[in-house]
């Protein structure tokens, strides 16, 4: 899937997004990253997989960004 994003294009209009990719064997890293991102106001929006990779999408609305 070259060039495709693991989330709908309209999400970019309303939120800043961060994509975290790791192997399924190292999924524990996602737990630590989710905790760290949550402390900074980011929310986990979606978890999926692409082949052997686990993909997590975090978002923070642009309105939230302007108030922090």
C-alpha cells in the first residue's frame, strides 16, 4: 500500500496525527507509548495491522493544540 495512510484523509483536517508502527512481537512498546502520549493530551484513535506491523494512530484535535 505505497502512499496510503492508515486513517481517513478527513482526520487530518481536524486533528494532528501521529502513527506508531512496530512488529507484532514488540507490541508491548505500544503500551508505554500510549501512556506517554496520553500524558501529552494525545488519544489512541485506532489500532490495526499492515502485514507484520502493528499500527496505532494517535490524534489530538487542533483546538486542543491551541489551548495547550
